[in-house]
């Protein structure tokens, strides 16, 4: 009898998505772009990962607009192991933890969520002025 070989998985290379925006509607647009990006990957990520990508993008873009100078640039890319989300803004200040506001006023949940939903998060200074937050979400 012939030897059984494990099936190989081929990952289609998907061009990275780059976008910039400075409007509050940019948050919803970035979330939609992130979902579409995850859905277009071959093979697709696990069922919950597309939504995780969308939530991470939403939180990072919201933080960039709210605390990072009112403008963001986003890069989405993927490899065989992970989806990579990079969101840059104009502020050199890194994200900071703050106590969540349970009365519904000022938030404080986003950075906690991003850290819990990702494999890793790195804050990279520059380009001047500003920083880029790079998050890795396992496929």
C-alpha cells in the first residue's frame, strides 16, 4: 500500500491593505475593511478570528482618533500563522492602561481588550511624529 502523506495547506498571498482616515466614520469603515480582509484570506482564519481582527482594528483606530492626534493610518497583512494589524497615529505617547469606567462615561476598556485578544502587541516609535501599534492575531 502507498504511504499516506499529510495534506499540505497552501496559503494564498493577499496584498496588504493600507488606509488612512481622520473621520469618526473611519472607525466603522476600518472595521468593515478588517472583516473583509480576514474573510478574503485563503484559507480563512478560524471562525472567530475575523471578528477578533475587526474588534482589534476598531479599538486601535478609536484610540488613534481619540488620543493620537485625530488621524490614523492602518496596514493589514497576513502570513500562514497570523493576521497582522498595524495602526499608526500622530502622537508619540504609547497607549496607557486606565481604569475602565463602569458608569458609561469615558471608556477605558479598549487597551485591555486589545491585549487580551492578541498574541502580542508592540508599540513602535515613529515615523516622526507618532507611533505605530502592531498587533498579532493567530489565525
